[in-house]
């Protein structure tokens, strides 16, 4: 038989020293989890079903049941792991219902609980992921989720005209942007553009022109922000901050008249559809080895093939992405009965899939390694009790069954992100205006009173 990988060899060595103890301790420790363990995907099924039906209130009720709370404003006793993600899902839905106060509280509570960096891991997390399941470890949010927590919460503050709170979220976003740029070496994530455009608006309306222009300069690095052109060009004429993109924008709008101080501005932000969520899958190990051969170590690949040939290994449990929905919808924005052209700012679903593609192979490898490990555990337990011993056979099957039952694919993610987000920015005369937003059967209408030089931000998150 081929030489096993170092990680597999270490586990086999531990099993050989004390296989019976491992089987007993694993069974006793995890047997309460073997009943009804459907993973995160199962916990969010009712929520997703309600959203598919356009029933946002029903979706929040389903989350509240999972969190074991009675009211929309209640937080669970502990906000970590799956609960943190459920609170994050509820924040998005609350925002879609224009319940901005509750949404802010949920976003901020979840933001504190969800770590993107690998700072909260410990040995127990690593062992749990290696032996049991990826879902046994602490949830690590992909970068786009952390960016969107601050971006969407900034939108909450702008909706409620709280510029102080919006600036706090903008500064948090800058920290994440710095991490993207310096550590991940990524500058092409369009989520950065959306956050920067809202941060620029925040600082512009706070009277900080140069800080606003820095953010706008970041937003203009991405397509989808032409709607900012006239306003940013006008702001640049009074600010000291310069860049090639800002200079080019000023030149393009050189013939524009200066903004009329008796007018105001409205920014529209419309999210629609939902990003792809993770689902649990089982495939034969032979197919897994064929699909992901390049990502598996030669030792593990040979060993897995030999085990499969003996009929000892059958299935590999792993997560994959389901299809997103609603991203090709056409949202509608009306101002005083006339239509406003929305411009796509970010295809969030595309960013979700791009990030998943980077890690998918590693997740499959981890699943295959655990499958091999379960066989080694079973063989070790049986050898310790006697290969022909009935007790040994039962112990072997029990250890393997226990570990297999625990191998729940990690389907955790922020599921209530809109698949796409579009924006528009328009200048309007001072006075009362009627706005109406519609997407995917969700709608919002509101009357605004715009003061001379005033502003408003109106959003809709149609998570269907």
C-alpha cells in the first residue's frame, strides 16, 4: 500500500496507540449530535422558502424560531457560529422591510461575532475539522461578506440621515479595504466600489470634500458608477484632492453648469435576487478523485483509490454552491411618476462564485482526507479488539458510523445577500417628491421633502 500523507499518518498513529479509547470518546462526546444534524442549510430552509414566496415577515419569524427569541429586536443569548449568521440574515431582511433600526442592531451584533481572519481558531477547531467536519470549526467569513456588512449598515445610517454612524461604518470599511489591498493583494472586487461610493456620499454630505473624493476615486476604479459623474466632478472643483481618474472626470464634465444651491439630491440603491447558497452533496469517491485529482496529494490519491477498490470507501460528503436567483431581473425606480435609469454597481453573486472557486478544491480534499481517516479509525479499532472478534467488528462499524454521521458538509454562509445591487443619483428641485422602487415583486414607495442643498438615500432590498 502507498505511504499515507503526514496528516493521515499522524491520525493513524494515534488510533494505533489507543483506538478503543478514541472510538468510545468520540461516540460519547458526539452521540447527542447525531439526531437531526442537518447542518446550516437545514436551519435556513424555512427562511429561504418564505423569501421565495415573497413573505419577508415569515422569513424573519423562521429565523426568530431558530434563534429561540420572541421578537424581531431580540438577540440570542449567544451570538457565535450559526447564530451569528442567522442574525446577519435577519439584518438583511429587516433592511428589506425598511426596519432600519433593527437592521443596524443586527448588523453590528453579527459584525462583532464573525471573524474573517484566522485569529480565533484554536487546536480544537483544527482537530474538529480534520476528524469530524469542516462545520466543526469556527465560521470564517469570506472577505466580501465582511465588506458588505459595513457597506449595507452604512446604507442603514444614510437612510436614517445619521452621518456620524455612516462615517463609523466607512472607517471600518477602510480597514477591510486595506486588508484586501495589502494582505490579499486584491483590488478587483466590485464590492469595494459600492462601499466606496456610499462612503464618498457620506463624507460629501458631512462637508469633508477631500475625504469624499478619496472614496469616490476608489469607486471610480470600477465600472458601474457613471451616475456619480456630475456630482463628483462638481465636488472636485472645490476640493484639493486630485488623481488621474478625478481629473479625467472633471474634464468630461467641464461644460456642466455648477449645481444650483436651491436643488437637492437623491441616491437610490436597489438590491434584488439572492446569491447562491451552499448545499450538502455526496458523490462517489471515484468521481471526487477524477474531478479534483490535481488538488489531492499523490499519497492520499493512491490510498483512496486502493481503499475504494476494496469497497471500503464509497461516498465523500462536501458542500457546493446552489444556483443564485433573480439576478437577471430588471428593477424599477420612479421619481414623481417618471422612470430613473438604474446602473448596476456590483454583481454580488459573481463575487460569491469567484471566491468559492478559489477554495472549492481544498474543501473537496479535506472531505476525501476525512473519508480516509474514518476507514483508518475503523481498522485501528477492529485490530485492537481482534480482527475476527465480533466486538471488534461492531466497534469498528460504530466508530466509522459515528464519524460519518458527524461529517456534515459546511453549508454556512450569509444567504440573504442580494444577487445584484444597482444605484442611481439624481438632482431634484427642492420640495416634495414621490419615489417608488420595485423589484422581484417587492416594492417600496415614499414621499420625500428635499430642502435646498438637502439630500436623501432611498433603498430597496428585494431578497427573492
